[in-house]
């Protein structure tokens, strides 16, 4: 089974938590509130959940390629 390593959704524009415009990367990650969100790096770090299976993935905004997680 081959896993997709590219973001397949609509291209995110802003962080779901703080509304800052995304610039180089974004994280599709779990939050401490239980749900998932598109996060900037600062908000993702503040959530203290990390990256990986069941936690989140980091993507390059320009290419939509997964780079971590």
C-alpha cells in the first residue's frame, strides 16, 4: 500500500487557530482540543503534540509535499 506524500485538499491560506497567513510550511495536526486543524509552526509548537502517525504532518506550502511526520 503506497501512502500519498502530497497534500490533496484545498491549498490552506491561514492558520485555523491564530489566523496568521501561512508562508513556507503548514501542519495538518491534532490539537489539544481533540480535533485537527491547519496550523502555523508557532501554534503547532504550542500544542505540544508533535508530528507522526496520529499526531500530524508538515507540508511545504509551495509544492504541497509532505516533509515531516
